[in-house]
C-alpha cells in the first residue's frame, strides 16, 4: 500500500502540469544538467542505491536562478527523496539535506546487524 502511494506521489510530482502550479518552468537546459549530474553522482547520497532523482536543495520554483547550479543539487533515490528531502510532503523541503544525507549515511555505515 505504501509503495503504491509513493508511486502515485512521484508521478504527480513529476507531472509538468503540476509543476506549473508552483509558477516556475524548467530551463531548457535542465535535462542535460540532470543527466550530467547523475553520471557524476549515480548513487543516492543517503543509502547508496541507484539514484533516480536529482533534487534541488533550494527548490527551483523559489530560486530559479539556482536551478542548474551543481552546488544546489543532490542525487537521491525515490524513497530518500520523499522521506528525507521533503519530510513526506512535497510542500516541505529540508534546506540542510546535504547534512541530513551525511548524518544518515554515517548511521547506515555504522549500523551492525
């Protein structure tokens, strides 16, 4: 059930019409920037599985001038993106996601079964 909800939210978020409601259009250079960033950073910065999302630390609809800056991007998997970067609501975002990613990465690395 949770997986279906997560998939629904991700489809809704990735829908270009939904993005227009925030009042910002993606740059024509976004796809190339995203693809290049994922090649350089192919793993989720938190859990080290394959990254599917290039997350804007400062959302582009708030700060479009930072949309293509690598310093404003972090690669994440779908789950870490929703849970950590957006705190389970796309209306929120963690301005300190790099620090949060490092903290959780350390916890994962030091976890013993």
